[in-house]
C-alpha cells in the first residue's frame, strides 16, 4: 500500500472512530515538548486571568511554574503538590481545593487542558467552578490555590494515576527542580485527605515537618454544601 492509500485508509478509520493516532516523544525532542507545554500554559494563564477579572476574582492565578515572582515568595520547608485531573468528579476536585486553600506551600498540577492544549477556556471554567466555597453559589467566594498545567511534571515523576499527593522536601519552585529534586519526591496515591497523605509520606521516609502536617489538620475532606 503506497503512502496516499495508507493515508486514505487511516482517514476512513478515524471517521469511524476505529483509528487512534499515537504520539511518540523521543528523548531528544523533550525541549520541543517543553516549549509547546509552556506556550499552552501561557494561554491558560491569560484565560484564567480573564475569567478572574470577569468573575470578580477566583483566587491565585493559574500560572506556569516560574512565572510568579519568586524573589518575594516566602521560604517554605517543601512543596505539597497535588496531581489532579479534570476526569475526576467535581466534588472531589472541590474538596482538594478546600483543603489546599491559602496553604502557601501547596500547589495543584494538572496534566493538560480540558479539551486539549488548543483551548484554555474550558479549564478556566472548571477551575472557577471547583474553587467555589459553596457549590453552585455564584456569589460565594473562591478558595485560593495556585494551579499549573505541567505535563512534564507527570512524566518526570512517572505519575500514571490521580489523585496523587507529592511532597518535595526543600523545593521552593517547580521551575528550579531538576532530576535530583524529583528523585527525592515521595508520592502517595489514593483519594485520601491531604493530612493523611502527608502522614503516609512521612511513614515512607519523607521529611515532612509537623508544622506542615498541622496546617492540613481538620481542613475537611467533604466539600461544604
């Protein structure tokens, strides 16, 4: 079968939903993938900021790692990173936002944008909804949670399921992380509270300070009605 015939056959299968193209990213192409990821994230930042302005503010801006002014950021013992996905139930996503509210060392990482990197608006709408302090109440405030879209974070830590709570000892910004930093990461999988996940991480050997665990104690698991 020549190239044109093969292409036509693939198009026919795609229309029937029987052909799913795959993308292979070789090691030497990592820089190009990172550049594309950063570009997509910047588009998400603009959309989230636009929605925040329109809605009267919905918390910390969803920015790319390193876009925030780290010079003025307070020093933390480590970062509590929660890997989430838009495929999770909204109530569960909202519960995590409630638990992470105003915890300066916390960070939510999404693998990608809802509907793909070519459109950022659906992700902004989702974040606006799950940050609501009261579900469905357009007049309620929003939880303040730093959120980024970073597919490489998932790849570098080998995260293949969500939710996952990751403790990065001594890390201040994901933008400055290297493989050595990630090698020290402790990952806890499962739909458990942030406090419970951090306690499990400490049992596994992570140096999670009592002061950080205390911040999440009693933060609640279920979203308020």
